[in-house]
């Protein structure tokens, strides 16, 4: 994986093709004691929704390292809860953009 800047990185898929992924957000979980990255390659699923992925990563590392798979149901539940919360905020217009509150 290569870091292309703060908000994107490039991975090489199983077919050897470079794919640029955009980082949506990162977070640390007090519950699991791990750091997670949520990102997209901007492809769409059959319903037209943008595909979103999540992995474990090490924010302490100076080098961009391999993303690790999320393996437990508990970890997926933490990520799903955060994604649902963000979707609800967006739906309600609470995107954190203070300029819209003026």
C-alpha cells in the first residue's frame, strides 16, 4: 500500500491493478483498543451505493503498512454503529459544516 497524501492511498488488487482509495475517516475504539480506517475505492454495488470498506491499521507507524482485516463480530458492530450514526447525521443535515449555521 502506498500513501498518496493524507486522504488517499493506492493498493494493488489481486490482478496487479493499482486502485486509489479515498480515506473517509479513521477512529480509535476504546472498546477494542484498536485503530480503524474506513475508506472507499468509489465503486458502486448493484444497488448503486458506493462501496465502503474498513480495516485495522497502526496509526503509530511512520511507514504506511498493510491494512489488517477485521475478524470479529464485535469489531464489525462497533464500525456499523459509527457508520449508522454518521448516516443519520448526514440525513439530518448535521455534517459538521459550521458555515451552514449562520
